[in-house]
C-alpha cells in the first residue's frame, strides 16, 4: 500500500493517475451523452433507458461509487500536482513556453473546479431533487416512476436553467480540449508531426461532447424537444 502512495506522490505517478482517471471520466461523459441523446427519441426511449439503468440494482451502486472514487482521485491529484508545480516554479520565467504551460495548467484547475460546481449542482438538480423539487416530482408522477423525460424537459423549459447548463458545457469544452491533449502527451504523442493532429482531435472530441450536451440543454428552448411546458 505504501508503494502505491509513494507512486501517487511521485511526479510520474501523479501524471499517470491524471491520465487513467481522466480517461475513465471521459468514458463516462461519452456514455452519459449517448444515454442523454435518447431525449431526442422521445419519452418512451429515454424513460426505458432510465428504467434499464435503475434495474441494474446493486451494479448501478458499484458503478456510482466507482465513479465517485475516480472523480475524487482526479481532483485530489490535480490539486497536489498544481501545488507541487507552484512550489517548484522559479522566481522569474526564463522561457515563453513555461509561461504558456503555467497558464494552461492554471486554467485547467479553474475549469476543473467549475466543473466540480456543475456536477454538485447537477446532482442536486436531477438526482436528489433539491434545487427544483417541482421538476423532480414530475419524474415520480409519470411512467411508473421513471418519467425522466418530463423532469428534464420541464427543467430545460426554464431559460435560466437551460442557459446555465449550456454555459457550463462551454467550461466542459475548454477542460476536455486541454485534457485530451495532455492525455495524448502523457501517452507519448509529443512529437512535431503528431502535435497538430492531437490538437485537432482534442478540439473535435471536446466540441462533439460539450456541444452535444449544450444542444440537449437548449433543445426545449429551440422547440426541438417537448415544446415549452
Ligand atoms: C444536457 C446535459 C445533461 C443532461 C440532460 C443530463 C441528465 C442527467 C439525468 C437525468 C441524471 C439523473 C438520472 C436519474 O437519476 O434518473 C443525470 C445524472 C448524472 N449526471 Fe448528467 N446530464 C447532463 C450532463 C452531464 C455532464 C456534462 C456530466 C459530467 C460532467 C454529468 C454527470 C452526471 C452524474 C455524475 C450523474 C449521476 C449518475 C448517477 O447517479 O447514476 N451530466 N444526468
């Protein structure tokens, strides 16, 4: 156990932890978006999907706890690495590249913390029903207690909620764009020939994931889903 802690504390161990946990969280965001896209297919599809997840029973809880642990490890390692970088920083910047790297890592910490705020809000909103109990109640009222469609469309019919979700997706875009690029570099794609490809790929993946979610958040306002409730 102590060697694992020592590895996590090392610079390479910290980077490896960020890469593995980042990849797992990326996988979650892909899977979650694919599930959320059922919103476009209508209430039956989305509610059947929600029921299928719920019917996983204990397995769902294993996945939830695993996700929480991965998320906590990602945040804790990011905080440790950023403290470590600050402590190791020279008094004056000798090279422009150092300045750029410092700005990028600081903006990653900032966008990451904003995403933490988003996830807490999102859980209070759709999973725990604290922020808008009137929307959360719609979930239990219809479709055998799995009317996630009514809950989500009622929420996104509120322009403030829809705009807040879309704004957070802009933060998700920035975080993913840089995160995917960093992951590529950690995996060794740090070469003159690959760097432009990696930049394009991270831009496209981040735009598809964050854009897809932002589109769903705005879909009711745009009149594509549900109609204003
Ligand atoms: C427009 C975009 C999104 C929609 C419509 C959406 C919808 C939902 C819904 C309906 C639930 C609750 C499911 C239920 O309890 O029945 C949920 C849970 C969750 N969402 Fe989202 N989500 C969106 C974006 C995101 C993003 C971008 C993230 C992460 C960065 C995220 C992370 C989570 C997490 C961690 C849970 C809890 C999972 C669980 O308890 O099983 N969501 N989402």
